[in-house]
């Protein structure tokens, strides 16, 4: 009975861990969309006016850095999710034997 309890706990934890990473991925996607919209707005300003003010240029630089950081974070979460899913799959395979 104790073994069954630990197997159930391990299964629940594995699923929770995967869902946690999927949730993080969704948050990063939402942040990416909002940040990209701000960057696109500044790009439109530049196209219409032909220049950016020093303040707008500073914002564009900050937004660009934020987009790079979001991209790097998303790559890490994607890798963590792939690793977690692989672990879960391996546990399922071992359990079948």
C-alpha cells in the first residue's frame, strides 16, 4: 500500500511540475505579446516621424533588452518542460516493464 501511495504522489508531482512550466510559458508568451506591441508602436512612430526622441529611443532600447531576456527565459522554460516531460515518459516506460 505504501508503495502505491508513493507512486501516486510521484505521478501527481510530475503532472504538477509539467503544468507549472506550461503556466510559466503562457505568462512569458503574454509578456512577449505586450512588450512586442510596445516595440511595434515605437517602430510605427519612427516610420511616421522619421526619428525617435531621446526618451523614445531609450524606451526602444529597454524594450529590446526586455525582449531578449524574455526570449532567453522562454528557451529555458521550454528546455525545462522538455526535460520534465522526458522524465515523465521514462517513468511511464519503466512502470510498464
